C-alpha cells in the first residue's frame, strides 16, 4: 500500500505576518535581561545593576485619584460592557479637556474611546485603508504604526526625514511623493523615537497638500500633552474636522497598562468605526474608563503638570550631557521623553553600539533599527522616563565606557 500523503500543516501563516518585521527593541530587551542576570550585574559579586533606558514607559504610574476611582468602580461592580464608543461621561470629559487645554470646541459625539492608541490605529486602518493603498510616513517613525497599515493590506511608504526637517515629513516631500496609490499620511507629533514635533505652520501646509488630493491625514498625538515648547502646543484638530487624531491615557496620564485611548473623527466616520469596534473588541475596559474620569479632576491635572515639569528638567539636563560625552543630538527634543542621538563616532552601527553599552556600561538603550531604514542605523534612542538619579548614573557609565582608554 502507498503511504498516506502527509497532510499540510494547519499552521500555515498568512502572508501579512511575513511583511511585519520583528520588534527589535524587544529583542534588545531580552539581551539586556540576559546580561542583567549575569554576575557582572550582580552587586553581590561587585557588579552594577542594569539601567533600563530603552523602554518608552513613564516611571510615573497612574495618579492617585485614578487609582482611587478604579477601586471605587470595582467595589461598585461597574465592570460591565460599555458602549463601543465609550461611556458618555468619558467622551464629554475628553471634549472638555480639549477646550480647557487647547481652546478647541470638540463635539463629544466625535470622540470614540478605544482600547489604547494601538486599537485606535487598528480601527482607522481597517476602516480607511484598502489593499494596495499607500500611506506616507516619516523615516524615522514608530514601527508599530506602519505595521497597522501593513496588517490592513496597505503599504507604508517611509520618506527619509532628516535633522533639517526635524525628523518629520514636510509639505514639499509629501507633494513630491504623492502618487496614484497614495491614500494619505500618518504623522506623529511629538514623535517616537525623536521627541520632535512638526512646526505648526508646516503641519498646516501638509494638511492642505493632502486635502487638495482627496487624501486622509492621521495624526498621532499621544505625546502632545508632554510638550515642552509652547510653539508646538497645538492640536492638529485646529486644522479642520477632516484631520483624524489619535490620543491616549498612557503617556501624559501614566496609564500604560490600562490600555485606554481615543480617536477624534469627523461625524461621518463615527458610525463605521463604532461598527468595527463592536466586532473587534466590543469596548475598551469599563474599569479603565470609569477610573479615567479622575484624570480630568484639578488635583490630577496639577499632578500631571508637575510630572511634565520633571520630564522637562530631565531633558534640559540630559541633552547637553550626552553631547559632552560625544553623543551628538541633532535636534533637541521638544516633547515626549526620548533623545535621538548619533552613534557614528563610536560604532559601525547603532545596533553594535547599544549591545556594546549593555555589555560594558550596563545601560540598555534602543538602536535605531526599528524605526526605519534611512539613517536609523546610525542613531539610537534613549528614554529619559527614569529618575534623575538613574540618568546621572547612566551618563557616568556611558562616559566611562566611551572615553576611558581600554587596557
């Protein structure tokens, strides 16, 4: 008898999986953890603990009022499904905050509460990106944003955006790159990994270029409230209701693991996005939504502003320190908690540089590999979402590793 044919593996992956690159920052984190577990990082053996400046997560956690509100909601049993668009109270609170902080009159009905900014991007890409559509993005930019485009069947097209452009797209490059397949642009201001914002007048010009071509403008503003320069403290929502904005409770409010964000949409897009949300995840966490109402209480906002001032002080100290030890910062960050610095003087690539600093200085940094393909191989990201004491020690160690002659 002929042997039965071997059945095909049931684990054949969809082609889109191969189009999404690994998240290299996580691979670096694994390497840092391996070194951290070695005797070289064990104080009991004379070692020094690993300092983690590689992850973009505030060292400040949810403000006290938010934690209290979560406990109260849990005790009251307010843990059932909400509407897919979010609770009316939270949508109204977000709208009021836009009025108080940026002087914008936003209809709460245009706000859709989501399971983090990631879910917001997934909803937008699923709703608006067809297979074959091209979305223009800056190079460098946050990798997951382009992967949402890929997962929806679209093509993210990264345009080299250097220091002269503040590592951001400008209207001229958008106009020059626009082609028959172009659907629109996806921007982030301030940006991860560079901490730089798009100049207000330049952003207005980009929106006009896209609008004139019938395209869509998506702006990720999850770091907008963590800005340090009044010249950039303006939401893209001021440029018209056709601008699609994403925001989050993760960064300014320190609620990373709560997975809560929001979209501000034109009225015509709310119902289609609501339908997708109903089917993809039903609603954002009810407990997180009830707790997040406390974000907009005066005590909480005052605490968040205190934290923003602390981040700014860290930025102001850190940038000149890095430059003094031979790590140039091409553009001073004006928001978020990242410094994007040049590693060319010390290694063939930022990947090699970061692995070397993990090994010799016991400081974990993020190589530019994740963030694009232009000059990212010669830049690295440092997250200053750590205490000033940690930053002082990290700079001391980096200086020792870079500027002390080797035996």
